[in-house]
């Protein structure tokens, strides 16, 4: 499990995650922007996480960087719209990978193929935001239904007491 935000190791996690989740999007978008402009537009898909939509105490620095990545995705979307470049935020719940092997057993995990197909469908539909799997759909619904309860949704796993409204 990732360190809590107040632990010294959290700063190293945050730096690493910022490099990948935020600066990675920045570098990649900057590299493709001129090519897409010269070709009359195109599409950039940023793979994000349900953790971008709600705070997640279990993976605090990851959640913070994914929220920053979502904001950066929206910023690029605004900047590239005039050049006819679609910028998609593909929100993922949990995918069956080696990384997700540590995710608690009750959390549904989607096959990578499902996420890929749903993302490509969004490209074809020119959809700017796509929830790619049941976990992402559930997260967005929970946030829309009750943002404050959603903020506390992961707390019950830390303290072992599930809130009544979850």
C-alpha cells in the first residue's frame, strides 16, 4: 500500500507519480500537438482513473496526480479544440493487471480489452469523457449522488467501519 500523505515516503511517491501521470501527459501532448495541427486535427486519449473523480485515502498521492491529470486533459482539450483535435479523458475503474493484483478482492476488475473497446468507441463518437468500465461508471455515479459521502467512501476500508450510505 502507498504511504499516507504525512509519511516521508509519500513525497517520493508523489514526485514519481507526478512525472508519469502529469508530466507524461504534458510531454506527450506537446510532442503530438504540432503533428496533429499540421494534419488538420486528430485525437489524444489520456487514460485516467476513477481516483481522478474522488479523493482516495488508500492511494492519496496517486489520486491527487490523477485529479491533476484530469484537469490538464481538460486544459489541453480547450487549447486544441480550434485545431480540431479531440482530447478524451478515459476514466478507468480497475483493470486486470499485475498492478491491480493488490486491489481488494471485492473491487471489480475489467479486462483490458473491454476498456480498449469502450475507449475506441468513444473516439468514434467524438465523446470527450468516457467511463470505460463498471468501476468508473459506479465512481462517477457515487460522486454525482453525494460528493461528500464519496469523499469518505474509502475511509471505511482504512478504519474497518463502513458508512451507512455506502
